[in-house]
């Protein structure tokens, strides 16, 4: 297995709209990110994954791009972007661009031309059909919209304002590759490729994810773009299995560095249901899922490790305890994840224990996905209370409320009116986290340091440890003569683990100030070098 900088890296996702505003318009911007680089350097991260900052009408908060080579005015200028790349690199931090190439905005000049005439040179940049089939949009309703000017329907697997690109068109592909090289030549650290598993779609056969031409397209992309640079590439692949993930991330295949797969994230939805249909999490099922990915990708692919992102609720509210044990359970979740093989991702605010932001009515919801689910299910007879409960549990807005820097007005995020309300800043803010020696921030900082110091965390073999207690999850990492034991109590109940069976050499990290014994406190977690 080749050593790559991104294998020992920890990547921090910034949702720019919600990170730091500097001009008082209530929207975070690139100068705001620049102003917080020292904070990120102190945390110890190696790269920033930057959610889209391109020009966009923001029908889907920037994931509908109208110009790939321009910065959205609300975020700043290209000069700001160039400065961010430079200033971050001086601190040992690379900037990874979030890139949406399955679809564009309907305001993109390509689509504006494409919808006017079938003779437009851009018409075939998109997917058109005379008659729609039964494909549905991921946001609800038909995936086809009629355009009378051309007497055809165009495909949109997301909003109708996000028309899908036609990846079977070589001219369109080359235009995308030229744009990717434009960014790579600026010195970025790589790409996160949004819903990349959809580009091989074959609509006539109702194939959307993992189409038969997908991997040929990715190999061509590698050869034409990022294969010539020392960068990381991660693909968002909601439908990936470990075998599919190997196709993406085996080094000799020359496709992507790794993928985001979401099998572990979907474990609290009812079988066969959509994400809004809730059930309680089974910790053992979670452990089996993580372990499967660790074992099956070990030596023949690479894992991404994450709890949170801009599309997911806050993990402490979801599977931890956002009340009495907020900090303790946050540390447990971090310790469990960060000793696995793969590249860890931290979502902004995760390192200070930010939690979900509950709403009381749909009027308070900004997220297009939540709004459409609510409207669709109201028509089907669901109660408002039931739907608001689902949105409060899993809605995307939970992750998008602004970063909480201090306990001043709007949490120090903006001097103006924030685009989304700011959460509980009295207890949860960066200033408080930095001041408290036992805060969650310093647990994350220590986990990042350990990954840099101990090759066993990056390259070691993973082994499941079966436990007698349903809420106790444990595993071993081993490389040469080094062995690391990781044990967590994934519950708010006391339980036990037979630590006496292991010869502890050195405790690396723990979330309680106590001697490690067979008795585990609620959400207790520790990692130790063992003989």
C-alpha cells in the first residue's frame, strides 16, 4: 500500500455560507474563512473540504452551479479564493473543492442555450427525451420537465432547476475536464465529487446509480485531470457497497482516492423506507457495518470516516446525548471513529459539540429537501407533528445553522441578520471550548496528533473484538509490534468490558478522568497501546 499524504490526513469540511461572515450580510464568506485559518491550524487539520462557492442562484445552496469558473458574489472574489489557497498552504492546509458535475443550474449558460433550440451546440450537453418514463427526482416528483421551445423533456435527478449533464457527450466531458484543470492549476488539494455515482446513468433502463459506463468515465477523468497532480479525490456514492468501493479506490484502477458511502448513516431508518422513517439505532449493527467496510477495503481500497456533513443531522443529537452527556458522548463518538483505517472528516462545529436546531413549524425550514418531503407527505395524510419530528431528527438544516464562535450576538458569526438562526451559544462555542482544558476540541486535537504520530492508526490491520455486552463496541489495530485497543460504551447506561484480559502499556486517550477498569460509565471510551 503506497503512502499518500491524504491517508494520514484529517479533513475539515467548511460550509462557507455558515462559517464566518465578514461583511454583515448574514452569509459566511471566503474572507471569513481566511480569518479563521489560525484556528484550523491549531486544531491540526491537514485539508479543508470547501462546499461550493461558485456562482449559483442557490436553489440548492450552491449545489446548482451557474458558472464553474466564477466565485459567487456573496462569498467574495476569485482574488479571495486565490489568497485562501495560498494562505492555507502556508499553514500546511490544502483546499479541496466541492465539485458538482452530474448537473448544473438551469441558469448555466449551457442550459440557457440548450433549452432554446435542438440545434444549439449545447443542447446535447444535457439529457433530453421526447417522452418521460417513471424516473423520480431525489427531491420528490417526476425527474422530467417539459420545455415547449424544443418539445422535449429534460432529466433532473434533483430539483428541476438542476438539469443533468449528458456524460455520453465527449464535447461536454472535455469542457468539464478543462474546467477541472483550471482549478487544479490554481494549486487546490483535490476534489470532493458530488453524487458522482450518477454520471453513468442510463435513463431508458431506469439506471441512475452505478451505471455500466461509470468506471470508464472515471478512469478517463483521472487521465485527463487529477491523475497528473498530487491531490485527493473523494466521490459521494450513496449506493456503494464495499465491492463497488474497491472499484473506485483501488490504486491500480486509477479512479478516485476514496468514496463517501452511507451504509452506516442509514442504520436508523426503517428497512425499505426513506431516511425520514425513523427507528432506534442498534450499536451492534453499527459496529458490524463499520467492521465490514474496514475489513473488506483493508489493503484493497480506502475508507472515508465521518459522522457529519452538510446533508446530515448533528451526530451528538442523533446517536449521542445532546443534554447531560453532550461532551462525553461527543468524545466517545470521536474516539470510536478516529482510530479506524481511512481518512477522517470533521464537519464544522463537530469539534465543539454543536447539536441539532429544532423547529416548530415548516415555516422555519430552509432546506429544499425537507420542504418537499413535508409537502409530499402532508398530501398523503401524515400529521404535521410527525413530519416536524422527522425534520428535527434528520433534516439537513441541522448541520447548516451558523458556526458558534463565542457567546456574543449571533455567536460571533455575523454582525447582521444570519441567513439561518444561530443555536445555543451560551454553552457551545469555540471561545469556551478553547478555554476549557477538557473540552471536546482538545479531544479532536489529540486524535489528529495521534494519527500523525502512530503509523498503526493509518496503516494497521483492523480486527473486531466480540463483546458480551450489546452496547460495548471494541476493536484492535495492529502493525508490526504495535497494537491499539479501542473500547467504547455506546449508551447512557453503565456496563462492563473485561480489560483484565489485555496488558495495557499506555492509555492514549480517554473521555473520563479515571483509571480504566472492567466497569464502564455511560458513553465511556478509551484507546490504549497494549502488549
